[in-house]
């Protein structure tokens, strides 16, 4: 096993901490904490099959002991050390790459308000990312905005990374105008400072934004630009993301085999660098493409892998998406009970994290499940809630292309059992017309779900 951490003795020299220097430290309890720092950095040896977290345990323990004696500068030096990994990330950053958001969150929360404005921005931005990847977009925005305010007030460099993160968070909320505004600001500043490493990541963000807006060729162009720059700057993480973006583009063109090829390239890079967030994303997209090819067994395999990862990482948004997609497969297979259970679990998460777009999508699919089960009132209620959320979100697509008379009676039917009975009688009399409307509804559903599965 390759040692990814630097030599502990060198680190102790860097932070000016040696056995001889701590003998005079008083009180005794404080001296014990410093002795523990030295021991963890020099004596801890992870076992051969140690996890990523176990490999850096010595450094994390050293940090916590320095934290206990309020030695903030030495503590931040420990978490700022660059590790010997394919991405050459700092310890504080790679915890996020590995999906250890809780450990990362505890570090940042503990250090808030302890150091200068530069570090305060780093901690606030880091906390924003922790909440972003957990699907708590509004909370992430709150932290990003606090960090941006400090950065702008103190003329700190690289505030464009916070702007990029704000764009990503607003994209997650479905606020595409705000997302575009922040990403534009971020891209202009990254180009101005010549930071091509970050520029590639912003271009990937733009690709996903335009993909969601249905501007697929423009999205493809951004992904291709990002791929070229990431390869030139050896930005493996963004290279994988750009390949995944191209996979999403080919999926939108219904070229599912090409999509799978790109998503597997993304997965390969993600596994190489240990990026669990990207492993989750790539696996989910592969599962979605196999679903479209009606290769349900393979689709379930990759989506279950995605679901397991999201639970391990506390990624509620990813868990919601995986549950929805597994529900779609069960629905397609005619397994209505497990489909409904997946949809209901996904719906609970969507409401917990205030994912209104996700809630609308799940409600629509849940309504179809209720209809097929013969639970018409629940189906009508779910459809109505779906349409209401879509309208509130400003979506212009006519999500359920039903005649106005049908819409009016649908609302009428929700006002009580008697009116529901009248509605059902009307449906029986006008059965041919209802059949046409329902067929249109199902056709739209099939079209919609084809473009929903990739993230």
C-alpha cells in the first residue's frame, strides 16, 4: 500500500514541534495533548487494507489534539497538508472527495471564528460544500453567501470559486437564472486571473445548466471545452465530470450505448482518484442508460450501488434520485407495490430537503402508480399537487396535456366522495374521450422519464 501521507517527522519540523520543546509546557494536561500529536504523527501505521479514512487517521487525531489546546495555527497547518494522491489535494479537501462530509463538517465548524478572514472564507465555503453534497441547497447557499461577503469586503482572491459554488447550489434548487448569473461572474473572473484549472469546472457547470434547459448542443460544446482544458491542466476530477457530461448529452440524443461508454470512462477516473461523489453519479447514469435499453438487471445493479453510496455519504439528494429511478424500473416491470414504496420514500426525502422539482417529478410518477393500482382519488390528488408545484416553479411545459374539461372535473373530484362519484360516472359516460386523454398522459410520462434518469 502506497503511503499517501507525508513523513510525520517532516511535518513536526514544519509546525516546530519536537519532544524536547514540549517538556517545559505546563500544565501537564496540555503537555499530554502535544505528546499525543507527536505520537500520532510518528507512530501510527495503518494496516495493509486500510480505508482512506484510516490512512489519514494519524493526521486527523493530531489535528484534534491541537484543537483541544486551542493551537489553531498548527491545527490548520495539519489539515492544509497536501497528500500523495492522484489529485494532490489538501487533507481538508480530500475528505470531501472521499465523501467523508461529516468529518469535514466537524473540522470546519470547530474552526469558524478562530482565524483570519482568509481561513474564515475557506471554512464557510467548505461548510457550504458539505451541505450542498448532502442535498441541503438552501443551507449551502447561506454559507456560500457569508463567505462571499467576507471575500468581497476584504478583496480576497479566488472568490470566483465561491461564485461557482453558488451557481451550483441555485442550479440544484432549479433556479436557473440565478445559477447562470453566478456562473457567468465566476467564469469571467477565472479567465481574468488565468485559472484554467477552475475554468474547466465552471464550463462543466454550464454544460449541465444548458442540458437542463434542453439546449443540448450548447451543453455538448461546454462539456467538450471543459474536457480539453481539464486534460491540458491534468485536472482528473473535472476530466471525469466532462466525460460524464458528454454521456448525458448522448443520452439526451437517445444514443444510449455511446452514453454508457462515456459514463464508464467517468466511473473509471472516479474510482482511480477515489471520488465517491463521482462514482455515485456515474453509476447512477449508467443505470439510467441501461434502463432505457431495457436491460433492467444491469440497471438495477448500478442503481443499487448508487443508493448504497448515497446512504453511506449522507447524500439525501442522491438517495432521492436513486429511489425514484429504482421505482421507475419496478413500475416498468409491472411491480406496482415496490414501485410505490420507492416513490413514497423518495417523496419523503424530497420534502425533507425542500427539493420542489424532485417532489413534482415524484408526485407525477406516483400518480401513475396510483392510477394503475386503481386508487383514483390518490392519483388525482398527486397529479394536482404535481401541476401546482410545476406552476409555482414557473415551468412552461404543459406537463399533463389534458383537455380543460378534464382538468376542471379533476379539481371537482377532489372536493369529497360525492363529487368523486359524480366524476367517475362522467368518466364512464365519456370513456372514449378519457381513454384518449389518458393515452396522451402516458405517452408524455414515457417521454419525460427518458430524460429524467441521468443526473
